[in-house]
C-alpha cells in the first residue's frame, strides 16, 4: 500500500490544535486534543448580504465587478430602463436606458457598459452604451432580436449567444464596437443561460431547451467555434453567472417547475463543483457580475426582489462574532455609562433601585471599586472613547429631576462645568477633553431634546446642530466630530462635527440599550436594549447595520458598553432585575474550512 509519506514526502503530523495558516489547505494532520484526523478543505464559497437595489425587478441585466457593478433594465412587472450603480456596499440610481427592456444581456464594466437585445412587449434589437452616467443609443442593432440570451466581453468587443426568438436559439454574434456580425452557432440552442468570459474566450452554461426543459449543458468558445465540455451538476435555466472561460461561477435559476434555486457551482476550466451553500434568496431571472472568487448576485423573481448578495470563495470560512462571560460587576445596576476598552474599562453611575455614585474599573477579568462619583445619577452620558483613567460623565437623573452635572475622572471624580441643558436618557460619546452630548429628556417628559453640546475639556457649548429625530435612552458611538446616535426605535444618525444626517435604520428596534455602544462612526456596534430586553447585536460598516447571529447570553437593557467593533464590553443592565453580568465581545473573523476525516 502506498503511504501518505510516499505520496507527499511528509508524515502525518501530530498537533494539539488545528493549524490556522492557509498553507494547511489540503494537508492532513492528527489533532491529539480531539483524537481525530483532520484536513483543511479549499475553495469554500459563501454568500453574504449586500445593499438592496432601489428598484425591485426580475429579468435584470448587469455587468462589472463585485465592488463596481452597473445594473440595468428588467421587469416589474412591465419593462423598465432603471439603472443603478453598486460601490460594494450600496446602490445609487443613475441615468435611465433609452429603451426600457428586460431579459437582455450586457457586457463591459461599470463605467463602460453595453446593453443589447431583450424584451419589451416584443423582442428588440437595440444596442446601447453606458459611460458611467448616461446611456447612448447606438446605430448597430443585433442581427437576431431575442430575449433570454447571454453576453460576454467588453463594451467594444462583446459576444451575444443563445436566447429565444419564436423558439430557442443557438445564434452567436460578435460586436466590434460598431456592428454585430454572425459567427458560429452554439451546439445546443437554448435561452435563459448563463455566460462568462470574453469575446474570444467565453463560456455558456445551463438554459432552457426544449421549453420547458432544464439544461446542464456547458460550451466553451475559442473565438471560432463552440465546444461541448462537462455539464453542470444541477440542470437549470434563468440563472446568472460571472468569471472567465476557465474560472466561472453559476448561481440561481429554475431547477424544476416551478421551483427556483440558490444553488451555486464553480467552474475550473474542466468541471463544475457544487458549493455546500447557495444564495440565501433562491431566485430566477437575476443578474450577476464579478469573478469566480468575488461575485455579485442581484434582483430576480419570484416575487420581484431587491436582494443583493456578495460571493467570496476562499480557503477560509466566516465566523460570526460572539459574546463570552467576563467577571461580574461588584454592584448590580442599570442605566449607567462606561469608558475605555475591553481590557481596561471604567463603569460609573446608574441605578440599583436608587441612583448610584458607584464607580468600578475592569482589567479584562475582574472589576475593582474605585472612588465614587460626586453626584448620584442614572441614565447619564459618558465618554465612550475615553479611557479607564481619563473619563467624563454628564447629565442624568438625580434623583427626581434631570441634571446638568458634569464630572471628570483621573483616578478620582472632580466636578467641572455643567451642561447647558439639563437632561437624562441622553446619548454621549467622545473623550475626556472632547466630548459630545445629545438628545434626552430635559424633564420628566414628554418632549425630547434635539440639542447637541460639545465639550472642549473646560466647558460645554451648545452647537447649532440639532438631531433630526428626538430620542431618549439612545446610544452614542464614536468621537466628538465623527459620531453616531443610535436607537430609541430603529433610527440612526451620523454627526460630522457640524450637522446630523439620518442613516440606514437598525434591524432591531431598541432603546435603553448599550448606553454608549462601542466602536467608531464607520465601524460601530450596538447590543441589548428595549423595555422587554434583548440580546440582539448589530454591526455598522459606515453605511448599513447588519444583525449578528449571536447575541448577548443575558438579554437586558440599560447596559454600559465600550470598546471597539471587534473587542467590546457589555456590563450590567436589567432583565427585569439589575444584574452584575459582564460579557466580552469578539468580532466576526474567518477560519480554515476544517473537516474531520472518518472511515465508513
């Protein structure tokens, strides 16, 4: 028998923990801790949610890369010429096509795209070019008007193949930037197929032939003829794809009437490999762009959708962020504030049933009591981006009314100049010498304050910048001139030092949340909250909020939070009684795609 050593020139290694380097792809080792043989699988792919299209539609067309795509045309339910551009995070509406159409094809890049053929109420032959902002109708019409065709190539050197006229078509045409010319036809006539590659090196796969059949047939184009190659694993039509002739991806489509699929396959130039996971939103009549390792899927039906998903293929797989237990607070409380980082934090104020002056420091594993505050209060603001030894506390409820009291901490608490507007349930962020206070209740209600105040290390100044939405018990994240106000429902606003701008909403409505949140204006974290208490955790990327699958182990509101998006701290709160629980956050990461080897 041939041994592993004889095959690969090395012995199976004994290790106490699985290797983390990508060099481990394809290697076999024995994990002495788990007592198992393991390997790292390569080329695992996964889909992640992207920003939604502005216009839901099926029969959509598109071209470009994962971070620079242009989407155009489609049906919802009639033909549309709507055009949108994607920047890797969100879609922006751009110039409308001259001929509204669906089920056409495209080629090129985001700033130099080509649209050809398609369907309005009849098949059309029109060709248009896009310069990144506007569409121009070109005199060169395609020879065979059709819908459900595929495209490949560039704006000045494209290929059109397959489609439906009054029957499935195998017609192939080549574009030189001015005119379309017929070239050799495909071997299998079909419509609703996927396409990839260039004008002289293309790939056509899947499709419908004969109607309503499902094809897995794949053909390769060398600039002169089509050659049948290995078929897809899942026969389907109305799918999308991307990549090159030797490194392609196909996804979605109809796999049986009327079932749609999210199934994803990758092509290595020889054969197709089914990926373990597919699109989160199964669909047909969608569009795709990008490469085998970095693709984008958008739009589709049924029903018409705005869903966008981004594909990444790697030897690593994503790992969601998670919370783990930390050392308990000495004083159970809620509605308090914090400053610092996960391994060096300060928590102060709050309520234990009565307003508290308690102050504690955290070293990454346990809390130690520090000198108390001068003014007992709950629902106060704090300098989330401050440090354990340089913090700021301001506003709050004490004990029957709102307060303007401000205190600075450098190992002991010192009363300093007061806020201009007394309030409680306010949001706060910044540092000890550059703080920011906003929102809250000036009194017992019912009116919210929209006022924003800025702290310069000595005094507070009321700024001209009012919040767009009055709120209480919201969270503050970031710095004095680059902040977020989050919560009191799902609303979120961004501050640039001059004005507040409404941003994308939270996925989970909440208030009384992580009193100070965590992170920065472009990489934020929010957790817990709501009168009914939640552990829900969301991450902010500067544009939108994403829900993390793992929330706090102890659902609660009135939490004190601080740290970063990748390493945060959540302490105390109530559910419904006050708790001492502390949890430590480890942000999303990646790991090798490990597999335990077994015998059968």
